[in-house]
C-alpha cells in the first residue's frame, strides 16, 4: 500500500511530504513513476513529494497517514532505511 504523510516540511517555498510503500520498493517506484517522479529522487526508502503531488497521489489511491504511522508501517515491513 502507498502511504503519504502530511505536507508539513518547508523547502524552496513549498510544503513537502514523504511517500512510501509498506509492501515493496517496486510498488513505490511504479506509483512514483505514474506521478511523473524520476527515480533518481528516491531517498532510500521514500520519495519527497510537494503538496500538490501529495493530493494527486491520494486521488490515485495513496493513503494519508501521520508521520509516526508511516514510519511504523515501513519499519514493520522491513523497508525502513536509515
């Protein structure tokens, strides 16, 4: 399942969120590609997404969660990287 936390991190005049999968990196890469995100911006276990792409991701099926739940779910799935 694709998860996104709240867009609360400011950078370059935008608010950003994290997008992850609690299933596989392959699922995450495929979903990100569908949003037009290039693979080279993958951050090891997540993509950073601006608020407007976060909203599009939710419309396409991503589940909004808070940051703690996001980390809990990817850790439980063995997909958390530091």
